[in-house]
């Protein structure tokens, strides 16, 4: 026990000897959290709309007015030529253009139908899909409005009195940040923990001090625990600061128990740090360690459900996520913080993490060789 | 003479890289894995979302709607509930994302032409998924109602013709290939070089090199040339995957695309060198690259999240991120097929950044030597 | 009296390359045993097998009465080691290094503090306790490493080229420290490629291409080869044709 404490103390001394480390470990991630929470927003706002109005009628003006009133759209220009509009998209100044053909109003009144054309830059498929949905909703709205105003004679379809209502639980304001901040926190804690631990043992190998440790009677588990503890503490402190900032700036609700969050984080970190140390034991240089960590991390993060829902992955990819610790922690954070899930609700997650923590760390201890 | 020494020096750097098989494997394998993941696994499309049904009416109407929801392919029935209180429990366990509630008097009210309601309750911790699920379900239910009404055509129907430009099938891979390419180039060029140079400093071999007759600038150039080669190899691999596996077009000029990639690689290298002039330990170099380069490159460049949707401050901030300009350039060339006329401004900005980074590194380097 | 170290046909191969080829020797307790040889002759590899860092390919060896195959961890309780690569943490201060290694070897806190005082005093480093090791001269670093390697009073201390790159005066002082340790009963196993240092050893073995070419006291060796100095002995052994 005492031996472990000596290692822990030495690690702390070394980590904070570099003056830049303190801000890098604690300040940068928090700044990142604040910036990223604002950046990582899938809500589509400020869609740049270009208008080609060849009708110039009351109807077309009314339709354009509806687009102008919608906060999702920004009207960036008008023209009579679809060529010009197309060029604007090409140049990246517009995301889509609405083309109102000549005689739009006349056709509506005389032929009882009209047509419009939307051309959307679809390189970002998701954004294009949403832009299309918003635009169509506005057009539908306009459609029923003119029906009401101009066609009072037309019989309204006899709909049965059935309607669909909906409610959004846990996040009624549909605040995307509430959803993202806990996830981003996981990301930052994981990055810091994995990289610091991953580069640690290998650094001693590179400098040569590991020899001096290996020739002492220290036990392998003592060494691994001594290496793991400092980063475990740092990461937990980091998580606390992050949660506090999230609560302070982003109003993250804490519906469930904070003890549960930290308890799960404690187990989760054992897995991540154990993985880092494992990487450290199988590599020869810090550069190597960094690359291997980076490789696994980026896959872990992309497949974690942090940015894109796991449910929308194909089945084979979903089964891969069962082996992804980051996915478990992202889910637990959101469940406990936002929905108030209790220990029974997340028992499955806890069991999986405990098993993983044990396996990874045993592997790390076994892989660390004092004798070659 | 100098050229020969320089050649030998580059050879040494190449040995460093090629001797380390594991890193090489990762550097060459990572782009492949990333592109494949993005192409096959990571989408925002929703299908087979798990929903729960609370059918208190147990009538024909509720059965038909339930069947229709399942038949759409978007939904899977996870559970048939008995009580409202069970909904929250299911949400908390994270099993289902939405519940459909048919009230007991549904059938009766419809029969008597009284107002009736079907309730959709979504777990809105993820707002986008919630919105999408509710929209899908509402549309499906609405269609069911219309069909029961024998589809009376409404007057003054406006038909909207929608054209999806550049990516008619809305493939997300079109969005991600340029992004992955940017991240990989940044990783190989900036992160790798900053660490490679700091490593020589940490191990003390930098002093030895500086004492050699080679000029410091040549030493640095020699150190980065292998990484340029590696980065360009990655570019080719990513482009080939995008083109042959995912059918991503390269509409513009390949030559221009190559030159722009080279420009971005040089900018990133300069940034990596700048970081290494300011750091003494590999860990610090790595953390700086990670926090100040990789995360902003992924998140503020328009790779995953559209820049237009960000707050104004971040939109302004995104201008100092080289990756943003590079992504605009490659999307223009590959997907829109535009030429120099459309990307000269962005290219100029990148060139300016590269020159600035190089200037700052040289200045730092001189200060250190004095 | 049982010997401190015995090696019997100890061998280490790396693939096809035989780094150490069937070396056999004994080191008596309290002896200063010199392990000589050119760079790459296999000295460090041999030493690493004895202190438990490297597993032998074949042969037998016992250190402090323990078997190198089965009891490597027990050996580590009874030895000190100063590696050729610098073994102190450059980003820790002198005091922090002393405390760390003292702690790893399980010395009680009071003992660590006593040694810390004594050590800095005897090295003439008072006032440098809070200096980063990075910032002290190489000679001091080497002497400090040695003092730290024997802080826990091991039975045997292994020194791998301890005086590489330091000035003659410091080398002299370093050997005085070795003598002092030996006089307290410690067995010293030291590798070097400085032939003049061989003269300070009780007995020396000279390694050539992985095997032991000669082993005796410096005086006996000089007589045997009819040489003026150990340097001549060494040259005759390594370049027999000249």
C-alpha cells in the first residue's frame, strides 16, 4: 500500500512539473466543453434561401413572406433567373433556392393547382433533409391558408374528429445542449484519461527509468495501481468541474443521483485507464502509444452514440457498440442525469463495466513484464 | 554535398517510420476504417426504432395503426404496455424511444364522431431523434386517416418538386469523406510532426542534429518530408475508397485537388512545427495537438456539424481553422466540380495561414538559439 | 561461505545472435568484480540476466542465493542497480528522487529522511535538494544514482558503466564511493570499458564476443600476458594477431 502511495506521489509531481500541464488538463477541456456544446448542434438554423420569383403576384409575395417569417430561413437574395440562383449555391452563398414559376397565382385560381420547385444543396444529406422538411411545412401551411381565404366555397373534407397530439418528456424545450453536454463531458474525460495513461509507462521505457523500477522488488500490481490512481483522480476531478460548469452555464438538469454518476464514472475510468496502460505496456515509443490510443478512441467515440444515435446504425454496427465502453458511459450519463434512472435501471451497464474493468486491468498487469 | 547529406537524413527519417510497423499499419489502416465506418455504420437515418404501445382502446383503429407503424420499417414494437406509469420506467431503462397511447374511448368516440386523440410520447433527451420519430409516426397515422377518408382531393393543391443537388440520394458518406480526409491529413501532418520533433528534443538527439553541418531549416524539412509522403498516400487511399466503394464523384480536376491537398498538408505541417518549437515534452505536444487541433478540426470545421447553425461567435472563430477552408475547397472540387475560379479565395487564405505558421516557427526557433 | 553470484554456462540468444555465450564465473561476497569488454561484447546483457531484467536462454545462475529463473523477484530485494541509461527522473528534484526510490524499496519514512540528509551532505550537495535533477552536472547525477542504488543497503550492487562520460576527478571520487561500499561488506559488480578502472577491481573478467576470454586478479592477468597494463592485456585478447 505504501509503495503504491510513493508511485502516486511521484506521478503527480511529474505531471504537474510542466507548468502547461495544469491548464492543459483542467482548463482546456472546460473551454472545449463550452465551445463544443455550442458547436455540436444538429438543429438546423439559418438556412440560406435564394428566391427566384417569376410570378411576382400576391400569392408569391405571401409565400415568400411566410419564409421570411420563419426563423430557420434566411433569405439571401432574389433573382429572375434560376441560373443565377444555381451559381449562388455553387459558390456556397445559398443552401437552397425556391423557384416560383410564371403564372403561379393564375394556375392556382384557374387550374385549381400550382407547382413550385425547390433545389437544395444535398452534400450534407441530413441538413438537406431537414431543410426540405421545413420548406415543405411552410408550403403546406401556405396551401391551406389560401384554401381558407380564396376558396371558401370549396367543401372542406369531412375528417373524423381524430387528432394526434405529442409530448416530449425529459427535455420538453427540446434543448439540444442538454443532450450533448453530458456526452461531450464523457468525450473529454476519456480523451484526457486515455492519452495520459497511454503515454505514461511507455515514457519511462523511452527515457530508460523503467529499468530502474523493474530491478526493484515492487510487485506488478502495485506498479499498475500506482500508475492508474493519479489519472483516475485527475479524471474524476475533471468530471466534477465539467458537471459543475454544465450545470452553471447550460442548466444541465441533474434528475438522478450524482453518486450514481460518479460511481459509474469510477468504474468506467478503470476501464479507460486500464486500456491506456495496456497500450503503454505493448508499445515502445510515446508516438506509437499515442497512435494506437487515437485509433481506438476515434472508433470508440464515433460508435458511441454521442453524435449519431446508435439506433440508426445497422445491426452489425450495433453489436460492435456492445464492446465499446464509451457507449456505455454516454448512455448512463444521459440516463441518470436527464431521466433520473436509478441503479436498477442501469444494472446491466454496471455489470458490463465491472467485468471490463477487471479484464482490462488484469491484462495490463499480466502484460507488464519486469523480466524480458 | 549538402544534397547528399540531406538525402541520407531523409532516409533516416523514413527508416524511423517504416521500422515501426504498428504505427505504419495504423496510419495506413485508420483512414480505411474511418471511411468504412462513416460509409456503412454512422448515419442519422432512423429505422427500426424501438417503440412501446399502450393500447387501452383495443379496437380496430388502434390495431390498424399499430400494424401500419410496424409495416413502415421505421418502428419495432418493443413492448405492449398496460399502464401509463410503465412508460416512464421504460424510458429510464433506455429501452424505448417513443410510446404510442390509444385512449380507451378511441373507438367509441370515432364511431360517435366526437373528438378523439392518439397520444405520442417521446423520450426527448435526444431532441432530434424525438422530433424525427414523432414526425414519422404522425405522417403514418395521418395517411391512415386520409385513406379511411377515401382520399378526397383537396382544391388548389400545390405540388412541390424537390431537386437534391450534388447528392441526390442524400448519402452521408459524401459529407464525411472530405471530413475524414481532413482529419487524417491533420493528424498525420500536424500531430505526427509535432511529436516527432519534440521526441528528438526530449531524447536529446536534436542537439546532435543541430550540431551537424546541415542547416536547421533543412533538418526540419527533412523531418517532415516522410510525413508529406504518408499524408499523400492516405489521401489517395481515401479518395479511392470514396470513389470505388461509395460511388463518390470527383467532378473537378484531379490535378487541382492534388495541389489543394498538398497546400493543406503544408499548412498542417507548419502548424505542427510551430507547436514543436514551443514544447519540450511529447506529452505536452500531444495534448496541445489534441485539444487545440483535433477537436476543433472535427467540430468547428463543418465536418459533422453545419457551421451555419452555430452561434455567431463560433462562426467567426471557425474562420481561423484551416480545416474549414480545406473542406470547402474539396467539397467544391469533388462534388460541385468547380474550378480555380470558385476556390481561389479559400486557397489564398490557406496559403496565408501556412506562411504565418512558418514565419512564427522560424521566429521561435531563432529566439531559442540565441 | 557461499558466493554472492555464481553463473554456470549462462547464455542469452536474440534470434540467431548469441549475445552471451556460456559464461561461467563466481563472485565472492564483498568483492569488487570488474566486468570488462568492448562495447557490444555482451557485458550489459550478462548483467541484465543476473539482476532479473532479462531471462537467460540457457545455463544456470544464482544471485544472493536465489535462482535467476524462478526467484527473480527475490533477487531484486537483495540487489541495487545503476543502469547505463540514466536512471533518475530528470523532472523530479534531488529530494523527490531520493524519497521515491527509498519508498519503492520500502524504507521507513524516518530512514528516508536521515539518508536524504546524509547523502546530500556526503556528496557536497547541500542546498541542491530542491533542484531538478535535469539541472545538476553529470558527475553529480552519477554519484547520486549510485548513492540511491545502495540506499536500501543491498547485498550486491550492479553498476553498468557508471563512469561513462564523466571527468577523471569525478571518476576517482566515484571509485572511492565504490571502495567505501565494498568495505561495508557490499559486493560490487561493475562493468566498464575504461581499462585503467580495471586496476581498481579485486578480480576482472574480460569478455570478448559474448564469452569470457580471461578471468583473474589484475596482477595475475598482467603476469600471464606479460603486459605492462590492463590495457595491453585487453588489446592482446581482442586483437590476438597484432
